[in-house]
């Protein structure tokens, strides 16, 4: 089976607006335009459309859902990775959080949880693995569009592309200060289940070779994760 993971369009959080509830952040007008462009670009109808429970992914998926009205839609627990306790940081800007982000990623402790409402890095990986396992159980030949979040997609890709690394090493490779996001708004990453393992590729490769025949196409994961 094949799954195409799509990061949500530009959100108000991405545009620098302070957020008070990570789940209800909405798209900007540019984000809505990106969502419409995604819907127009599809060349195949999927067997299933999956979204996270967060508003910005549901808004990004909406034009695609409208284009394929007969396709079932499911909400899965693939929400974004929240590694700072929301109660302490809601309403702040990224510049205010940066010293704490640096400490978190420098420690590279996959079991550390910042408090209520936050998640450890190891828990994120297990959540990604659960989603991939669920997708792998789909009938052979299925195509699923998965509308999600940058860090979640990055972590899912790391499970596949960096399978040789332990969780601490994956965490060290996950974030690089000053680099652009590893997964940009509406970027797509293709995953292909082949008998007993996953392969992943950039969207261009996936589109040109949907069967992913031949050698594995793998991508390393790095970059600055965002919580919006």
C-alpha cells in the first residue's frame, strides 16, 4: 500500500501569531490557498483520507475531501508533537521559547516529558509507529492521503530512514538550530509498504515511481521543528 503524508498549510502560528490552544490554530489565507492547490494537484482518488484532530489539518484536507466526496474520512491520533508544557507556553512567540527549545534538544533525552499536556520524544516515535502499523494493515494497492504535521511526518520518516539509530540518536538528528523546517507547509512525503517494511521518498520521486521499484529511496531527517 501507499500513503502520502501532507503537512498542513501555513497556519497563523507559522505566520508568527501567538497561539493559546495548539489544537485550534487555523490556516492563514495563504494556507487556504495552499490547501486548494493540493486538492487540484491529485492525479488519483485515494481509498481513504486521514486527518489529525487539529483544526489546521482538517482545514488543509477540506478541499481534497470536497474533491473526492465518496472517499471515507477518518481522524487518527496523529496530532503534532508537543514537547513543551502548553500551560506554561501558550500565548508566547517562538523567540521566547527558543532558550527552552535549545535546552530540550541539547539534552536529547527521549524519555523526558515537560509536564501535563506534553509528550516525550519516545512517545512520539511510538505514536508514529502505531500509525504506520495501522496503514500497513490496509489492503494491498491501497492509497491513503494523510494530512498531518511537520514534526509528526519527520518522526515517521526517521522511523523508516533512520531505523539503524536508537531513539536518542534519532532525537539528536531531529533538530538543528537555524535550519529551515525539515517538512515545509504542504510538503508531501511518500511511504510505501513493501511486504514487510516501509520505504519513503520525496514526493517527486513517489509521483514518478509510485511502485518504488528498485533500490530503497530514503531521506535523512533534520531541521527546526515547529509546534504550530
